[in-house]
């Protein structure tokens, strides 16, 4: 069965397993690779460098926001084009996504290199962590063109159902990164600089693999001849990518605010938050992988006008996501002591991390509902609703909540602020998804009514 035929005809659970499992494996590898920096830095006992990785997180998130903008936007636009049978549009969208990624990466590199010190201060670094944070950011910035273009390419490849091929590229880059971390950090004694270099080199390997795969496909193109800034291509890709990208970008700014508040409780609190946050990040990435993996199938069915198929996919994926979130949250809760202690051997960090991990896990059972709502709205082209849902969780609600809860409950308020934002965003996401689904369901009936009126006349 070809990839396109599978998206169109495969039974729901077979479709979910074949398209989502490879992406979940990729997201798991990404979590492991994010944990690797902290894990190997923790083995050196360098608590300040662990805190610096957390403080530099927003810079990494900004890079991810742009590869999400172009990658997820390109994936959605291409899948819809393939659903309509328009392969030329698919090629133009893929070329735009990758080449625009190179250009944006160069701009990001220049901005960070020129303004490193002001950015480090903005992120909340103090005298003990500023130098480490600056080093990490500068090296990531040098790799930004590869990271943005490679991330976009990895998402685009999934558009025709080739999730396994996309997964191999991402996993290959991640394996390289994880393998180089202990070499650079522990053997070469490069510390935080080694962690950053390993991250960049892993992304370069993933990009090279993606280029090879794209050249072999009849649905995609990297030819500069297919690159265009025309509105029907550029605005379509960017428009479809805005919801997740805006959420990721706003998350980076939210992290800056959160880090600044957390730093008032000391670098130990930052380090503990970085370790505890790995548990919820792992669960979120797994669920996001399930939803991202199935998104091309939703967009393909929507592009083909098959609303029944869309509803079937969304319902099944939503159930699977909720079950995954519940089971994984329970596992991490039961194993929280060993998890935190295994990441960083610092008694103060361990004790505080065990408290923080509870706040990180409490809303994971409903995170699948939130993510499926956002994915459904984006995959069916309702950009405004999808963007609102994403921004609610990552900033519009989160930022005022962290300040309010910090004022009322100090550190405990910061620990549970994210959970409050999750609940609000999930409720809004479900309501908007139901409203949009009803509108889509009514459209065929409206067309039939018009046709009957014309016939009667």
C-alpha cells in the first residue's frame, strides 16, 4: 500500500501506528538528546552549567519556532495539495520551506552573535551563569542555518506519509548528538561548549540525510527553480505553520519571564526546574509525536473533502493521546525520586526537583486533549483558532498566571502555574474545535441546498 493510499484507506489504528510511531520515536530521541546535555553536565558536578543550559533554552526554542513555522506549515500545505492531486504546488511548498529556513537561520545567527551579552542578561543569567549561557548560545547560533533548514526539511518529508523516512533522519542526528556529548563534555573536557557543538553537529547530519531523501522523492523538490515568494506558496506555508510556531516562540519568551522569577529563588531552583521539567517534556513530546505523525492524514482527508475520515482520525488519536498521557504521568510520579537523582547528584536540587516534578505531571492526562485540538485546527486550515489555542497555553494565560501565583504562593505558585494554564487552554481548545467541526460538517449540506434550489428554479 502506497503512503497516499494508506492515508486515504487504511483502518484507523493501523494508520495511527504506521504514521505516529516513527514520529514518537523521533520525539523520544529528541527528549533523550535534551536530557543528555543535562545528564552529562551533571556528571561533572557543574550545577551552574546545568542552570546555564536551562537559561539558554529560550534561544533554542526560537530556532525551533522557525523550523516549526516552515516545517509544519509546509507539511500541512503539501499534504492538502497532494489530497487535491496538485504535485506542482507540493514541490513549490517544499522548496520554499527549506530555502527559507536557510535564510532565516543566517539572520538568527547574526542577531545572536552581535547581541549575545544583552540577550544573556534578558534571559535572567547572573554573574555565576552568564559566561556559560553566552558560550552555549553563541555556538547554537553558528549552527542556526543547519538547525532551521534541517528541522523544516524533517517535517516536510512527512507530508506524503513518509514518516518512517523522516524518523530515520531525525534519529540519526539525535544519535550523533548523544554519542558526541560524553566525548566532548567528559573526555575533551569542553563542558557546556561541548554540549552545544554536539547539538549542532547532530543537526548537520540530520539535514544531510534529509536532503538525500528529498532528492529521491517525486512529491518534493529542493530545486531553486521551485523556490518562490509568491503569496499562494509563501503565505500558505507560513499561515499553516503560524499556530505551532507562535506557541513555540511565545514559549521561549514565557521561559524568559519564568526563569527571571525562578532565579529570585536561586540557581538551585533553576537547575531543579530544568531536571523536573524533563519528565513533563518527555510526555508532551510523546503525545505531540502522536498528533504530529497523524496530522498529514488529517490534512489529506480534509483536502479531499472527506469529513467522515477526518472525524474518525481525530477521535481515535485523541483517545490514544489521553491514555498515553495518563499512563506516562503515573510512571514518572512513581519513579520521581530515582529520576531526579539520576539526572544531577546534588542533594538540594534532588529535594526541590521531587517537589517540582509533581507540578509538571499533574495535567499530563489532559494534555492529549489540548494537543489534539490544536493539531485538528491546524491540519484543517483554521489558523486563527489554532493560533489562539497555542498562544493561550504558552503565553496569554501562562505569563499573567506565573506572576500572580508567584506573588500569592512564591515558589510553590511557580511550580503549579503551568498546570493552571494547561487546564484553561484545554477547555478553550475543545470548545473551538467543536465549533469548527460543526461548521465543516454543515458545509456539504449548504452546498446540497444550493444545488437543489438551482434545480428547482
